[in-house]
């Protein structure tokens, strides 16, 4: 483990993130809310400043130089996303406002493809954003929502998945990694089995992408979605990968500029991919900064990131479990650097409040995954999520803070 | 005692402490003396919205004064609602409606006053005042 931890020069990496030098309540900031959003390195901040300082212009329609430069930079970002996810074609990458937007494009698009009695399978580990659009889709179409249950370790019960699959199954949706528990789901198996009954698969990669580099062609996944802000990029931008044949089948999500080929009052023909799904002026700066963030993370290397974060996970798990009365939720062997826990019967909100006073940012509550909390019969958890710029010393600070909270609240 | 006098008393009590830990410990202590809501009133209708933890409040009018009882599943939140109830309970509805809550700032809990704060201190104050408004309407 020590060797893996040493693979990254974490002190040097920390210098890339200006926010990590600030204090909270007079204490050095310890940022352990990475699963909610990651911090932003200087190179990404520079890309944002550079765009607004030097070539801010609307894209895809201007003949002037600034517009051309902005268009080139934005389309370059799309290429970076394509390369990162190893999509076959650049036009299979739709730039969106984030994971939720991406999911809604698919959920809305499937309205015209489903009939009453068709079935959609989702996992019990879903974020709210991955449940509600499907419920709405079912209401519109008369399709039926089925759920793959989870076990005590926070893993999907795959035997039940096998039973749920049938010729009625048209869509399967699951996250790659659970935001509340950190469980890595067996998406290869999920995809393969769904395809065997002819169903399409959408994978929510919002939590996975900060830790792993998905290869959408190797996965043979139909749709894959993610957000830039969990990957050291800005908020308000994300991606949707879809296989070309699927994206051609789906109708546009929104009407507006950019997404049309020809408009008369009698008839409008839609633009080809990817513009069909990109109505209106997009988040140009955000897209460019997303590309810069991917460059930054690939520069560090996802293998290095994963190995280092696993070291932090092991260390954090071991240290936190030394605290008497502390229980960790999500104990799968396949998980990323997320530790969801509670202290005896103490409310997670109380623990979060005290550790915040000590400069430590953790998440408390149900993490937009209420069904998981209902499963464990708890109001929520305290969630510490580690990133490659965190250190063992910061974990030590968390452990001390949790001990202090326990002393005050018991 | 008037609402103003009780607030001054609380500010004096918190003034004895030098750091946030002692203030929080005292607040947690105050939570233990909270007049607890009867189990039958711990219904979803009585939960204050906007809190990450659950807070139940019940009010009754006796001799033209409002009596509050409450509970919470989080200890810090219980301390906060206990302070508010100490200030507002056994007061005439008109006095509750008119009262300001600047003392929260003075006892070093200003950070809880932000309307977006997940503990919902602002929602709690609003709910207590809503009860007072309802009872004031009955009196008119």
C-alpha cells in the first residue's frame, strides 16, 4: 500500500489546486466531499479565464475570427471527450449541462420507442436523478419499472437481475459506481446480459469517471453519461455518449437554434449528430474547460489515481474502524474511495456539523439515494470521499475530528 | 420574563464561553431540558420542512399564551430548537410575532442563520411565528 501511495507526488499535485490552501473556521481545509464535486486545478481555471479574456464568441455560425477560434476550441474539447471515453465517432459525443441533462435526453427520447407493458430495469443503488426520469417515462408510456435489489454489503443481487430480464425488457439503467456507498457495479455483466434479451443499456458514470477511465467500445455500452465537475472540470457541463445507431433513432430533446438543418413554417428538418441534441448556445467555456480537465487528469494518469485512492481508502477504512461504535455502510470488496459511516446512534447531521467546525468538509444526509438509506433503516450517513489530492494526514485529521464529535455528542 | 429579557439572559450565559466547542456543548446541554413533544404529536404534519434532521413542533394556547413542545432526532438541532422554545414559549402571540432574533448572532450561532443552511433554523423560527399568527387570529 505504501508503494502505491508514493506513486503520486501528492504535495506537488496539491499545488495545482489553489483552494486547498484556504482555511475554514481557522483550520486548514480538509476537503472530503469529492463525490459531490471535485476541486478545480489552476490549468482549468486558466482555460476559463483564457476563453473569456481572449476568444469569447458564439460558435458554429460566425465567420469572424473569434467565432472560428471558439468553435475550434469547443470541437477540440468534444474530440478530447471522444478520445477519453474511446468512442468510435466524435459525433457520438453530445455535450450537455451534466449527467442529469444527459439522462433526461435518453428518458425523454425513449417515450416514442416504448409501449405499454415494456419493462425498464433500474438498480436499487441509484441516485434520485436516475430514478425520477424513468418513473416519468413509465407514466408517459405505460412501461413498468423493475428494480435490481441490493444486499447488506451494498452490492447488486445479480441472481435477481437474471430473473428480471425478459423479452419485455427494453432498457437497463444503473450507475457504474454508487454515489452513496462507492460500490463498483459489474457493468460488463449487466450490459452483456441486457443485450442478450435485446435491451439497451445506459450507464451513469458520474461517480465512476473521477476514478476510472471507461472504454465505451470495449464495454459495448449503448449510452454512457458523466459530469465534468466531478472530474476537476466546471459545473454545468457534462457528456452523453450514445452509439450512433441509437442516437439516430432517438428524437431531438429540445427545439431551438443549432439543432436544425432547415426551417420553414411548414416543416423543419433536424441537423445531424451531434447537433440534433444540442439546441441553443451551449456552455462553450464549460466545454472547453472540460477538455482541459480531462487533459489534466490524463496527465496524472487514471491508473496512478486509482492506485493512490485505493491506498487512501484502505488507510481511511482501517483508521475509522478503530473508532468504537463506528459503522461503515457499503462494504463491497469492489469499491472506490468513498466511506459512508455512522457513529452509534448519533445523527449524521450532528457529526457533520462538528467536523465542519474543525475545517473538514464531508457530506451528511441521504446523498440523494433515499432507497439505500431506507434499506439500512437509517436517516442518512456521513460520507467522506477521497480524491487523488487528499493525503493520509488529512484522513488522520478526520479521524481526530470524528473522535471529538463522538466525545461531544455521546 | 419578556422575550427580550430571556434573550439577554441567554446571551449572558453564552458569553461565559471562549470557544465554539464550549458553546456547542452548552447548546447540547440545553437540548436536554427541552419540553418534549408528546409522542402522539410526532406526526409528519408537525415536522418542520427544510431540516436535514427531523424536528417536530407542537403548540397549544393556555391563558392567552402559546406553549411550545418539540423534539429532534439530532442533538445539535435539539439544542437549537430548545433555545428558540425557551425564548418563545409562555409568551403572548403578539409578542412572538413582533420579536426579533438577533440574539442568535450574539451567541455565536450566526452560521446557522443562513436560509440555505441545512438545519433549517430559519424554518424553525418561521414555524413558531406561524403558530403565533394563527393563535393571534383566534384572539382577534
